[in-house]
C-alpha cells in the first residue's frame, strides 16, 4: 500500500515537472520569438525610412533639374518631422546602409543612431569635414561594429540633398579614448571622418575619407 502511494507521488511530481518544464520552454520560445519579431519590424521600418529618403532625393533632383525650390509646405514638413533622415551613409565593404538624422533631432544621438557631430559641416561645404560617430560592439545600435575592417582606398558614400558624395579612405589611426578626438586631415580637402571605439579597449578608431566624386 505504501509503495503504491509512493509511486503515485512520484508520478505526481513527474507530472508537475513536465508541466513546469513545458511552461518554461513556452516562455523561452515566446521571448526568442518576440525578440525576432521586434528585430524584424525594426529592420523593416528602417528599410522603409531609407526608401522614403531615396524617394525624397529623387524629388530634390527633379527640383534642381527644373530649377524649382521646395514648397513652403514641404519645408515645414521637413522641419517639424524630426524622424526624417537628412542623409544616408553607405559602406559596401561592411554592408552598412543607415539613415542619419538632422543635428538637434532626438534620434541624432549615438545611443540611438549614427550621430552627426555638432562640429560637422555637411558634405556640400567645400573643404568641410562631415564627422560621424557610432557605437561598436554587439548591441542593436552598434552600427560601426565593423568599421575596423576598413582599409585605405575603400569607398564610402553619403547621400545628401539629391546628390551622392563618394569618398575613399585615406587614413586610419587609433587614439586614446578621452572624450575628445584629434582629427588629422588635409584641410584643403573635403573630408568625411568616422569615429568609433575599438571594442574591448580604451582606444578609438578614426577613419579619414576624402571626397573623390559628386554625382
């Protein structure tokens, strides 16, 4: 009689363990599935925003060709919608294509996006320096995680105001991470500077690019 009770108790415990185990598995699947869905929707939204940006660039090109200027209504839309991209960076070698937000926008922040630094001039300024900073590492906002793979003569494009500004890498160097960056560039050239941390070190990578073509 005692053995039968023990057997029933064991079966009860096993049943409870199976239920708990199944519940934990379902939670795990839900978490993984939720993360996958979030990433998918985030990437889809990003793709749509970049597509909208390129469509706007075509409109700007048409305005330039027709010697027209954007209407006041369009200007106001651009000014008030802080989520609109002002430019797109594309680096084919590392598979990066990312929209950039206007200075002063909430999304122009290194913790949200690739940041246009306040010291920057835009690509259409002769002999100016367009300075971008981004996170490295493995997080969702680590957009510059593969920047270390670049080498001299690799190409980087910035799409801005209906034009593509094409640069080539001319110099890459490391500096100590102190909160400021010593940018060594030819001030008689129009340049693009990319800045990120060298992962798991106290160093920052500085990539200097020079403009080679505008189209």
